[in-house]
């Protein structure tokens, strides 16, 4: 993971911060943003992994996400 976020990721983090504040911190989410170079064996060059909320909720989300990805028929996920 890169230590320095891009301007675009900074914008995403700012928007998430506003969303958390709007709901007084009573939210939970997991996310992974990454940009890759397909020509270089999918080398990642801009990335950030996020998680916020109670551990139990985050673990439940990750399990459900993995289940849904396994059910996906396509190689590319976009939902």
C-alpha cells in the first residue's frame, strides 16, 4: 500500500469523512481502491484499503462480499 494518497483518493477520503460525520460515526464500511497496470502483470501503483466500524460488522461484510464474488459468473465484478 502506498503511503502517499493521490489527489483522487484524498477526495474519496474527504467524502467518506463527511458521510461518517453526517451519521455521527454510526456507520461501517470496508473498501479497497487500487489502480493497476495491466501490461505489467497487474502491478498496483496507487492503492488504499479502508475499514471503519465494529470489527464484528466488518468481518460479516467481508464474508458476505466473498460469498457474492464466488457467485459472480463474470471474471470482472461491477456492482
